[in-house]
């Protein structure tokens, strides 16, 4: 069989195009360009404007929720505002919602018409409509936020947050957050992060001062090891540690998958989080966080800004 040079070029071009499509779609699965029934269901549930144009629906693994999620995206003709929803790929529970169309200054006023109590009532109604409030969550934040809108005018949103609390101690990163427009009373933003793990430890045997001492010793030993390996500036970190600003929090911590890949343990741990923020010129505003297990004093993980 004889193949012409022109046919070869066409064949190679087709192969390159196919490979390019495969590379682009690795890790993000576009389900369909048409509007499936799931999208229609979400539009009805969240009262998505009929003016909004459905753009795409995709399935991918999201490291924030540590599971597969389905991401649905719309655009509106007014100011090209985006509307985004993320749901659990299996249960279809809504995990995230942001509606910039309902934030638009042209559709909503800037004056405050909804009281905080009424706004809180509406926020709770929304959560119960799309998900639930776990029994170990409590309302931890009620604030009003001044926001610059799409025409550079300011308007106001209520921000409500519920935090997961175990024995009076909060779980880092597990929350429910609702943004509600103070003029219209419409929910314009929502996020829920909840894993529900049971604690690996719950007794505090290490004091705050002990945790600071353990964290300092950990950093010093790390720097001394670098000095022995010939790193000339490691001693400067030890010096800077003496004047660093120290912040300490007692929290339950569930390390994320990227942290586990770098040595952090799986599970939910009660930790002293000791943060050192450096003030020396060569390290100004750099910080190091040390996670000290509150029962045994073991250093579970260390992180720093880049």
C-alpha cells in the first residue's frame, strides 16, 4: 500500500490533535456540552436566573474536599457574571455556591434592608435546603462585610460562619459559611467543609509553654543539622527565633493529603499550633508553624511560608 506525503501529513495532524485533547482533559472530565437533568435540578433548587447561560459541567478530584466533585458553571449577559456550584459527585450534596449575578449592583441596591436576625434566619433556611448543620457545629461568626461591587460601588453582605467544635475546641478548616446580600436577602455565597472524623487524641497533657519550648527545640535542631551539612546561613534562623513573634492556638487538626504526602499523620489530632513570625530584616514576615500533639508533645508536622 502506497501512502502519499499529503496523506501522511493529515494523519500526523489528526494524531497530534487527538493527543492534545487527551492531555487537556486528564484529571478533569467534562460530562456533556448539553444541559443534563442534574443541571436543571440544581437550577430549580438554587433559583438560578433564566438569563444565565449554562457553560459546562465537569467532574474532577478536589483536594479541598478530598473527594470527587461535580463543578457546574453558568454565565449571565449582564456584566458577564459567573455562577458556580460544586456538588459531591456521589451524594450530590451541595458543597459550594457563588452567584455574582445576584450580587450585581444593577439588580440589587446598596442600602441595607435586611436585619441581622432576619438574615441569620434566611441563612439557616438555605443550609437546610441544600444540606444540613451537623450537631457538633455552632454559630461562630456574624459580621457585616462591605464589598466593592461590579460597578465599583459598595454594598453590604452578611457573613455567617458555623464551626465544628469538639469539647469546646474548634476543628481547623471544618466550617459552613454563608454570604447573604443585605439589600435583597438573597444568599450569594455558600461553602461547607466537613469530614466528620473522630479525634485520635483528646487529652491536653502538654501546656502552652511546653508546646512553645518543644517547637523552638524542633526548629533549632533542624537548623543545627543544616549547619553540620555546611549550610552557612542556618545559624541566622536560630538567632531570628529569639525575637520572633509567637502565636499559639489549641485546635483539632486534620492534615490534608498534600501534608500527609510530606510526613503528616492521617486522622484528626488535638494539637498546639505554634506559629513563629520573624521580624529580622532578612526574614521579615516569614513564618514557621509547628504542630505539637497536645497529649504526647510529639511534633506531627511543620510548615513554613515560601
